[in-house]
């Protein structure tokens, strides 16, 4: 299931997509399912 506001990335070619509408599908690229990207940590505000 795709999640609204999440980014997905192709492991082969590096294509990234941003989900703008949640639904019952999966993103595919280069014949494989795209992986959900982990959020990047924010820098500390010391």
C-alpha cells in the first residue's frame, strides 16, 4: 500500500517518486517494486 507524502526509490536506476495520493498499489520501476525511503535525520540545533 502506498502512503501519502512518502518517497519511494528505485534500487536499480535511482528514480524517486513522491506519493501524492494514498492507495492500494505499489510503485514499480525497472521491473521491481520501489523501496520506501527512510527520512533523513535533521541536523542538531545546538
